[in-house]
C-alpha cells in the first residue's frame, strides 16, 4: 500500500470517528487565535482557555495590547508557563502587526513566521483555521501518529509537514490534523496506544508490525 493510499484511508476513518474537527482553543478573531496558540506552547489547551478570557477582556484589540506593557501581559498568563517569554513575544508581535502589517494578521506561513515567537506550527494553524487554506499543523500528535501510520519516517516537524502535504488532499489537510489531535488524546497515546480501539488498525504500519516500527522509538535507539 502506498503512502497516498494509506493517507486516504486515514482521512476517511478519522472523518467517521471524529466528524466535528475543530481547534480546541477558544478565540473570536485571528489575533486571539494567534495569541492563544502562542500561549499553548508547552501548555495544555485547557489551561490556555482558562487564561485567555481575562486576558482578552483586558486587551480586546490589537491597539490595546500595543498600548499595554509586557509586564502587565505577564500577570494574566503566569499560569501558562514560560510566561515571560510568551508575554515578550505577544507584545512584540502585536507591535509588529500594527507597524508592519497594518493591523492585519497575515494569511501566509511565510509572513506569519516573521512574527516574534511564531513558528510553522502556529502559522499553519492560523492559515488553515482563519483563512481556510491548505495547512498541515505538525504538533506532537500529528508527528507521532503519522509516523505510526507510515505516512512519514521522520520526526522533524518540517519534514513531516512536507511528507503529509505530498499525500493528503489539500482540502482535507487542516481537519485531518485536528482529528489527529483528538485521536492522539483518546487512543494513540505516546506510551500505551490503545491499538485494539483504533479505527485505523487494519492499515496502520505500527499495528501491522506488532509495534516494532515507530519513528519516535527508532530515533531514541540511535
């Protein structure tokens, strides 16, 4: 079976298992999603969703962030971890959006990754969820499950992104990644995947190999 054939089977299986594929972060506009995703680094989405209501109430617009201070932002996001770095990035990105992008969140990965603290994962999420362009968000769930399925042999986020872009229908790629997050949380755990409950067990390389082929584990053995 080719990677593309496996990808198409995975798309359909996950559609049936998780029909409502949406981002688990709570937001009301592009800026809020950009900030929430930056906060989610090394932090759970649930924790971010607890923090952002008060943050966005205090800073409801781009200008309000720019007129505030890094120190004040820190006070609202302290429980997210790495709060000083995140506050610095949020303040700097808002100023850059105002000064260089006319207050508009850009719609390309290339422009988004110019913003402080924004990598390809965050940029792809914004491009896909806000602007509805083909996007591949290579978070830990995506990387792990794609490797187990046999859609990639890499754990490098950019390599995984490129491998998935090569085999996924563009119109399915964004929702596919959201569904991988849901599946990773519910079934395909990093340490003890529940393969007997998996909707993809009949074509998953990890299952068919008896759990011996896993890029994550192979990397550790080198």
